[in-house]
C-alpha cells in the first residue's frame, strides 16, 4: 500500500496529478466526465498512485448515498494510451473499468491491509496496466484470471472477472465522448467462480448472462452469492 496515497476529494488530487507530465494519465477526461454527473456535494475520494510506470493509475471512489445504495470504483489511467485492437474487431481503443460495491463495504484506507477489503482495488490496478506492456486489449466479454486460478483472496470463491456493460448505470455515464470523436468505454467487472469461468469459455458470454438472469445475479458485488454453474 505504500505506493498509493488517499485524497479526500478529487479536486485536491487533480491539482497535483495534472503536473505529472512524464507519465500519461486520463485525469482531465475523467474529471470532466464526472462533473457532468456528480455535484460538489458528492463524496468522491481518490486512491492515487504515487510512483507510476507506463501509465498513471488512480481509482475514484464515489461513495454510496441515500439514492445510490452502492459505491462506484472507477479506474482512471488505462485510457491514457490506446490499446492494440485487432483489425477485424469493432471496439474502442480506449477503456476504463469499474466495480460496484455494496454500501457496507469497508472502503476506508486503513482497512486496505485486509485483502478481504482491498482485493477489488488490487484487481482493478492489475487490469489497468495489463493491455499496454502486453500490446493487447480489453473489451466486452473478456475475462481475467490468475495463471494459477487461485481465489482473489482466501475464502472469497471468486477467481476471475468478466467485463460487461453496466446494468445499473446508463450508457451516458459508461461512454465518455472525447473531442477527437473517439470514446472511452467503461466496462463493469463481475467476479466469477471457476465453474462460471469454465462455462463462459465453453458456451460464451450470452449463455452465462442467461444463467445470471435465471438466478437474479446483480452487478453490485455480493460475496458469497449463488454459483450459477453448480
């Protein structure tokens, strides 16, 4: 945790991070986008990366309120550089990821020494850097897991995530339009059990989502939720 700092608000963080010209970042684009949807009364804090390589990685934490019973974790940095999209694929070369955590999730910085609280943040940080040194890309329906297929933290059950379109937030929020007529797509991350990951690889994203519908699996992360493939 020593390479990160915690800012009490995004404006305080932006003033500092705009000056980091040597490492590409998406701070300005993400800040302007959030200003369209959230006013100054919103409780937004930033988990900021102090030392960066390739890109500068932040995570915005938009805290739950009475109208929105979940926290939004939104990455900021992956879209600072274009991804390598295959010629036969129609997908934006810029993307970010988000996770929706239940309002009772401990998102205080002091709690991050416990992996049961921190694993979503660690996972997002890993995904943010993945496309660029590996000259690859991330898009709808892609999955990510460790090579050894271990759980993200002991006793969690989830060993992978799938990138999907948000069900809770509108397309106006999850598509950031840039001045050059390009867009940053924001994908939501849904954790998967190993059996669900196997089913998706064998049957495709649509079939897995049909199973999610059958069991009313929500976008908001729920530790201990039903495994739809056992």
